[in-house]
C-alpha cells in the first residue's frame, strides 16, 4: 500500500510538472472560442468583472448594454470572454494555491481566449510573470503603465488606445441634471464608515455625501449634480471626468486595495501626474484647491470617449448607441 501511494504521489507530481512545463512553452496560435460575429448573433456577452455591489464594478454591464447593445452575463475570469472596466488583469496570471494554479494552467488551453478592453492591474508588482490564457487580445488597457507592462509580459508591441471604459459613464444619463451641490464627496466602498468622511462633509456648506453602493444611476446623477468632486474611489473620479466636473483624488486611509498603481495608471492615459490629497497629513482642500487639482481637460475626455468606443472588440447590436 505504501509503495502504491508513493507511485501515486510521484505520478501526480509528474502530471503537475507536465502541465506547468506546457505552460512555459511558447504560445501557440489558438482558435478563438467565441468570435465577434457569434457574439453579435447571440447578443449576449460573457463578461468578467468583480462581484462587488459598488458603482465602479457595476458600470460594466450598464455601459456595455447601453453603448453597445449587448446583454451581459457575469462570468468568472476563467470563463468570461471579455475583461473590461476594473483592475482584473492580475487574475489572468497564475495565482492562488497549487490546485488553483493547475486549474488555471489547464484553462489556458481549454478556454484560451479573452478580449481585454480598458482593464489594468491593481498593484505595481502584479505585472510579473506571464498570462496563463493562450489567446489574450488587447484592444485597450487602462493606462500607459499597463500598456508598457503588458508589452513586457507578452513580448508584443501594442498599438492600442489607453483609457478606462468608465469614461463613458455620462452616456447612462438621458439628460444632465441641474447643479445642486458645490461639492460631492465620493468615498471608496472601504472608506464609507470612516468618521473622517462625515467630518469632511461638515467642512463645506453645500456638500453631498455620495454612497457608491447605491444604485449606479443614482450615484451618477448625484455626481452630475455637483460642481466639484472629492473622491477616494477611482470610478468616482472617472465619472466626474466623464461629466467634465473638476475633481480631486483624496485619501482617507490605507483600506482600499492596491498601492496607488490604478490611479497612477489611469492618469498616465492622459499624460497627467497623479497627485493625491492625503487627508491624514493635509487639511481639507478648499473649493479652489480642489478645482485647481483637476488637470484633465474636457477635450481630452471627449477624445478618450471616442477612442474607447472605437476600440470595443464587438460590433454594436440591439440598438447600441455606437
């Protein structure tokens, strides 16, 4: 029995080693699992995005359904055909325990394809190693930082636009609401219960505290009603950019995931230096300081919207507004 178990363990190790040696081989040309014409015919798009009830992640189905006409089915990174708004690129690298890595290695052959539209990494050290998917097609990535890292990881030059698909958020409102608030405060979901948030709101006479866990259309409407936005949420800032509202990245805490990469990456798409306002060491910004901190110009935003629409990997269907 001991001899049998020893052989079984040896065979298991050999099998795992074989899988990982296959993973280290050069990428073969893979047959696309779900070509654009098939996706367009069905009108349904298998999309990977985080299962978190907050505005940034939920922009994925809303923008894709409104702007491009597809019904969206949320899938895992293993089975989704599209990775779009968010910091999900690191999911396509080997990660987790040995069994998870083995599953990912096999998945790279059985479901090799994924389209990437506007995604990025969340940490600077995420862009190490290589992707396990055998047929990753990059149509746009969130910023220049990600584009350069993907080029290094894949050994390919990417002549693609950079930008976050969330820049199309303004398309989700039929009409723009009137301005009601001098300043909107949009905490990251991890900062919602921080006492510093309510303390900040008290410092302004006409401020609106906006909860990113509310209905996304409500969140966008409230952002559009503000003359200026302070946000520790990246997509709070992106939504403000979409509406051409001056905005400033503020920092309440270290609770949100990431080391600042996703912010640096987003602003690199506009060739703008990321300069967060850390409330742990600085007093609350005045309205003029918040407005002066906005370095993205409306004409840049409109150009980025056009580029992101044009880069979407599937043709618009079912009345999409493309």
